C-alpha cells in the first residue's frame, strides 16, 4: 500500500465545499455556522484562523482557531 504524505496549510475559499463534506462524513452534528457563507466570512476576516490537513488533493482534517479577546479556542 502506498502512503500519501499529509501536509498542513491555511484554508482558502476554494476549500469550503470540501470542508463541509469532510465534516458531514465525520458525523459531527452541524452547527449554525457550518455553511458556505459562514466559512467564507471567517476566511475573509481571519485567513489564518483555519488550517487544513491535506493528503494528496483531499482535505482529511481541519482546525479552527477562535479568540474572544480573552480566551482562545480550538475546534
């Protein structure tokens, strides 16, 4: 079996549909911000707030960083 190297990078607007599909496949219950517009808004506001793990051309993981001015969160 051939192994595909996984790399990390900042998410872009071109990743949004693949991210939504990844989250759906993972079985996580969708939140009110799990939609095209909300993710595009996040990426426009803070382009470094979402990191994706990519194996080949497929997104296989994601991390979203949040900060409310006092505490940080990782989703």
